[in-house]
C-alpha cells in the first residue's frame, strides 16, 4: 500500500474531507487555537454534543458530527502538554494519531485532515511532533490496512516546512 499523505498551510475548518481532527483539551468544551476555530466554525451544536461526551483523556479520541463544517465528522483528540520529554509525551502524541485513525476507520472515512497536535500552547517541539506524527500515521496505515488519504493542515509556514522535511526523511512526499 502506498499511503496518500499531503501537507498544506491553511485553515483546517475549510477542509472538505470526511473528518477533521480537533486538537482539543480534556473538557472538549472549546478553547483557543485550532480548538476554538473548529468550535466557532461548527456552531453551538458542536459544543452541545461535546457536553454529552464527558471529556476525553490525553492520548485518546472521541468523534462528533461536524455541523456547520464542510467535514461531516470531527475527531477530537487531546494531545500532551510538553513537560520536557520525560512524562510520556511522545507516546501520548503518537496515541492521539493512532486513536484518531482508529475512529476514522470506524466512521468509514476515506479522507482525514490533522492539525499539528500539541504544537501551539502545549509547546511540543515542532520537529519532534512532525517526526512522531508522520511516522505514527505511516505505521498505523500500514498495520491497519486502512485506505485513507491523510492531510496535515498546518497553521504556519515554519510548521509546514518541518512536516515536509520529516516526510522527505521518511521517504514519502508531503
């Protein structure tokens, strides 16, 4: 299987994919950055549905409808706050991607868009996040057999450059 991955700079709330991934906090009740943008674009119905989910632990994921978003589904995942690297942050970040892809499979998605999970206010080092996310997605797609097109929609030119470098290092175009 040849994985279909791509990386672009842009606004994830505009993506016309089967599911977008929200870099959420544990409450799932909205926040800043990508989380706030997704909640604003989806409308108040998203918040109402999130209130029924009882939150989400770090490294796990839960799905909702997309409401006013072009994407019919939102997969909310809670990335780790960077604490220096000695608190399981890399494995928790990898788990965010694995759990999001698992849910995408359950939702029978063919396309999914990710942000740079934990790279904003959670301060995860960008290069390490790029390496972890791309390697985890490639491994998960290979092991699961999911036929899924994966796109990272990244906020800044610097983050996009990191993702492209890492994809090239791993032998795939992004």
